[in-house]
């Protein structure tokens, strides 16, 4: 019998994954740190594009360039990976395309900044004195750089992810098995999942297992939490939920950027100013107010089907 189901049947509600840190820097924050390091390096080295500016003006000059390009590429990556073609196959070609789009947008701004900071002359283009010629030259210089730099920045975010946590020691069985808990009803059994088609689960480290607890979307990234740890994937949110539904994992989207597996939910908290789905370890997963009625109804239905006499399935703050 799967360990998760054995614990539920024994009435043991202790969470079986290790007590690792619950907070993890978001992918966007990590990209921001990488961008900041690049700005500092360029301001210090003063490459040809910003030569002679000095450190502080160079910091502003390169910060405007890299900040704008990163913001455009971040938004564009999310938009591309939410399209039909972007949902299938590798995300890396789409990141290259997003970087190229950022370069196209950045080129006119870059040209203007060079004029403002006095580091370039307009007559450097193919047609002396021509704005169009200078813009074409800027595109030729900027687009290849951003098309390669953006996937490299994302690769660094994926590469620096901490290793998956090891398995936790099994909790001691309860001496007297109690009635089944509605939170454990329908707990997923990874061995029984349909693996005929590949899914995002196949790209998780083996040490994480396949028992998904919840998902958090971070634009074109997906933070996946399993019973053994968590990992950041380059993965669109919608296709990941589709994969779990196809594999028979019983769960529900609770927020525009969150999905939970019902088998790992302890209760709903609707009394707080920010409603949440409370997991077995106390983690609070965002619960959108627009989704609250559907989520509450689904949770109450599960509780009623597991134990019609039980009242613990009702969300906090509502009559039982």
C-alpha cells in the first residue's frame, strides 16, 4: 500500500515530507538578481557601448537597457508559452524568440539612450545621418545578443535550483485507527497513474517522486511541490493542470496562479482577509475570491462523500 494512503487510513495527519524551508525566492526575483549582476559587471568593465561614462552613469545606462529588455522578455515568454504551440515541446525556442522580441523593442530605446548619454553618433548607421540606418544597425547588434542572453539567464535560474530533499522518516502509526478523513479521500497513488504520454512530471528530479501537493505559477515558470520537496520548472501553468487531470490526480485550481491536490488539503480558511486552502503542514495556498464558491462546494462534497456525518469538511467561517 502506498505510504500516503496508509497514513490517512491510520488517521495520521502528519505531513510526510521533510520540514524544509517554506519560502523560496520566485523565478522573477532570481531573474532580477541576475540582471542586477549583469548591470554591475557592465558598469564596472565599461564595454565599448558605454565606454567613458564612469561607474554611476554607466550603472544607469546599462540598468535601463537590461531592465527594459528583461521586463519585455519576461512578459513575452509568458505570453508565448501560454499559446497552443507554446504548450507543446521544449520551452527553449520560445525563450529565444522572446529574447529576440525584447531586442527589437529595445533597439529604438537603446539608440535614444546612446544619444542622451553621448556615447554614439547618429551617422554610425549604414546611411550616414539616417535614423532608419542607425536603427537597422542597432537591431543587428542588439537582437542577437538578447536572443541568446535571455535563455542563458533562464538557464541559470533552472541550474541554481537546490537539490530535492531526501525522504522523511516514516511517522509512527497511530495506535487506534480512526474514521477516514475527508482530506485524505482520493489520495493519488503515483504507481497507478497513466504514464502513456509524457508529462511535466517526467522532468522532475527522481528524488521528488510524483505525488504532487500543489503548484504555483510564476509566469513562464512553475514551482512544483511534492511530498518529497519542491522544484522550479520552465513550464506553463495550464498544460501542467491538464497533465494532472489526464493522469487522474484529484485536485483543483484555487487561484489564477495556484492548484492543489485534494488529498493534501486539511481545511479551507474563508475567515481571513485573504482566503486560503490550508495544507496538512499548515501551508496556506491562495484562494481567489472568485473561485471560492466552487472550491468550497467541491471541498464540502468531498467531505460529505467521505463521511456524511462529519462536519469538519465545512470551511472555517461558515455554518456546519
